[in-house]
C-alpha cells in the first residue's frame, strides 16, 4: 500500500503542460489579431515602406557620422603634427592606407560581391537574371563597413552607387520579414518591384534628395518602369530623406532641415541671357570629359584584367593594387607638398561647399582674405594663380578618381565626378568673372558674375554625362536648395548627354560590358540598320522539344541529357506548337509568330520589357527555332558597337526578306535520333 501511495505521489501532473499550451494558444491568437489589425488598418505596403525608410535613414546617417568623425580625426592628427613634416607625411599617408587595406581585405574575406558600385549588378538583377550572393546579409555587412572605411579614408570615392546596392539588400531582407504579415511578399513577381523601391530609397536618403533620387534610380536601373511603383518609390524615398535630415538636426549637425550643400545665390537676377553661351560650352565640354572619364575608367579595368605576369601577381596579392593607388594619391595630395597647389587639405564635402560659395576668388586673390571665406581659403595661394590651382585640381583629381573607383573596395563614382564637374564649372566661372570684371549690364543695371552658379551647373552636367541621366539637375536643385539656375542647368545637362551618349556608354553600362554581365544593351534610334535583320538569322534551329507521341523513355533521356529549365510541347513531331506548351514558373517564355520575325524593335522590346530568358519562333504555328537572351544580347552589342556581323548579314541579303511566313524552314526533331 505504501508502494502504491509513493507511485501516486510521484506521478507527474498534466496540469502545467495544459497551462503552457493554453498560454501558447492565447499568445498565438494575440499575434494573429495584431497581424490582422496592422494589415487591415495600415496595409502591408505602408508598413514595408516605412520600415525600409527608417532603416535606410539610420544606416545612411550612421555611415555619414562615422566617416565624418574619421575625417575629423585625420585632419586633427595632421594639424597636431604641424611643424614636423616627416611625421606629418607619414600620418597623412598611413591613415588612408590602413582604412583602404582593411576595407579591401574585409570585403574579400566576407563577401567579394560587395566590391564596386553595385548598380551594374542591380541593373542585371532587375532584368531578371539571378546573381548569387549579391542580396544577402553578408554582402550588406561587407558593403556597409567597407564603404564607411572607404569614405573615412578621404580617398576620391563616392557613396551613392554602393548605397543603392545597400538599400536593395535591405529591401530584399525586409521582404522576407514582411512575409509574416502577408504572403504577397513571397511572390517572386513582386521581387522586382521591391528592388525598384530599394533603389529609389538608396539614392533618396544618400543626400536627402527624394525627388531626384527616384528619377535617377528610374533612369539608371530600369529599362521599363512600372508606374505602380512610382508612389512607392516617392513615399519611401521622401520618408527616408526626412528621417535622415532629422537625425542630423538631433545630432546638431544642422539647425533645421535644410539642403545638404545650401547655396545663397541671388534670386532676383541669378544670371543674364548673355551667359547662356558660356553655360552651353560647359555642357558640351562636360560631355566630352564625361565620355573620356568612362573610357579611362574602362581602360584601367581592362588593363588589370589583361592576362600577363603583372596582373597575375596582383591577383595573387590583392592588397598591393589598392595600397599603391592609395599611396600615390595620398602623396600627391599632401598639403605641405604638391597638395598645396591643388587644395589637397580639403575633404570631399569641404570641396563642394567651397566651390559653391558666393565669393569671386580672382578678385580677392593677393589681397587680405574677407570675413566668412572659411575653407575656401585653401584655393588661394600667394604665389600661384587661382586658375592654375583649379586646373591642377581638375586634372589630378580626374585621373585619381578614375583609378580610385577601380580599387577592390565598395566605391561609387557619383560624388568624385560631381566634385570634378563643380571644379570645371568654377574654372569657367572665374574666367568669365575675369573677362567681365564689372559684371554684365542689363536694362541699365550692372549684375556681377557668380562663379558658384557655374560650379553648380558644371557638377550637374558632368555627372549627367558620366551616368547618361538628366535627373542630376533635379538632384542639384535639392542639394543646393535653390532652383535659380534651372534653365542653364537643364541646357548644360542635355547638351552633355547628347555629346556623351554619342561617344561612350554610361559608366554603369561600361562596367556591365567589362564584367560581361547578362544584360541586354539598349537599341536606340541611331541603330536603324539593325532593324533589317531577322530573328531567323540569329535563332537556333535545332530545338529540343517533346511531342504528344513521345514515350517515357524519350522524355527521360531528354531530361537526363539536357539542362534546360523549360521544354516546348508540340502536338506532333515538330508540326505545330501546342497552346499548352511547357512553361517553367521561373522562366517566362513566349512564342514569336512570323509577324515578329524582325529583330527590332519588337524582339528587343519583348526581351527587355518581359525579362525573357528565351523565346520560341514559330511559322504558322510550326516550331522553327528558339532565340535566347544570349543571341539577342550578343547581336545587339555588335550592332551598337558597329561590328562586322551586321554588315555581313546585310550585305549577303539574308536580312532583306519578305515578311511573308516561310513554312519550309528546316526543323530538326531531336527524337529522330533516339
């Protein structure tokens, strides 16, 4: 009896387990209610956009704060060692060298995909191509830390391009989190929309320019833009830019929410119509300079990829190239040395603020410096003309920026090119101020030349020429807080684009070509000769297919011997394409009828707009071939570059044919060999 009593005493009670299960049920019910409330009242789109905006504003402000503190420490060390030139030089060179080497090594070990701008890869991803490891948390961490170190080193590298990549990674990660609220975000067809919004937020919160950011992201990343994403991009970019500027106010970096590089040009008469030829010269010159910058950048990359003993050595020792580039740039910009003749002591943001100021440097050079000149005094040398300093700065920084952006670190070219354009515009403005020392007379009133306005126009024109965009004008309006120079700025940007687009591809398209990414080049109106080439001339005629009479053995052998993700289904051995031919969910295919036998513009538009990987060619319902993205891309690249294939096809007469359907084209049924 005692033994039975003990057994009853030690028997575990089921009551605690039931209580725990009840608590879990209550919690899950509460979570489900909160989820339904948020989705019903707010909508999953708004939740996603707000979270994306807050996250990217916090990341952008943190990176700016860290890099600014790093540059302050850099200049403080240089100032504390004043009087000891050898130690000053050692500190001036070793500080950026340490940052660049750590950035390069960290990205190489954690995520090599974080190296570079990221915009060319995003253009390819938005095209529908899957690039592994480009939108992962590892790439996010490597990109953020590597870019912060690069910006804090003082090297001529930018933030905007890499930040677009960072924002897209953040959008991709948040979309997986948002699948908790709604399964819509698990839909692969929404993935492109999410990345498009991420690109807009990346540009918008980078400098606090939401309007120009959305337009710039559309111009740079999208061949065709879905209007349904327009309001998403504007809302997220505006919200993110607002939070980004609020953080600056809380940190007392600014008194209130203002433009990042605020200018104070006069509004009543900012420029005279007689100055328009000078603005046009800036635009045309920036077009040539932008094309040369893209060419120089591409030549450096191609030289580093050339198979020879030196490049193989640099590939094995990856830190040598960034170390040499950093050492050369830091040596040439050393302020007590050659840097005193090119304002070497100024950091990137100080350069922009000084180039945009209201002073006319040629008038105050050689005289006591006026009150309020600030950091602009670095451009004035007692023994050297302002024109020489601006010219040396532009020439030296031009090749430095083109080479620095090829280092294996997260880096962009927007900000360095922006500074170059501002320096060139300032040079033209100072020349105009010298030619018209008393200003320009209009209606009996004398108005002086404003060199700072020329700098703003030059910055917008050169960045527009390098990126092949016109939204840089809008970005300049938001950066400066003034639209007084809207007319000359648009004239200069359009002229720069006209010249640059006729000479070189954009910087991002140039990188795509060098890396040989699967991206379809644009086929413009200047390539009308390609419109006489048929799909039949470039398609693959030997098509693997499955017919309704195929046996299990034939299908199995075909699947085992082929890596195709989708196979067409015909109702007989190649006679007619079935309406329900096989479609893989990941690979969208369309059949081209004889009305679309022309290569352009229909075929090119189909592949660009729908993101096709390949398309089947039919003639009166008969399967006659298949054309893949590779064939269209290669032919379009040759057509744009003016290679000999187009001339060969046109001269042989193969591209000049009747538009009537040709049903006698040969068909190779793959199953005849089985």
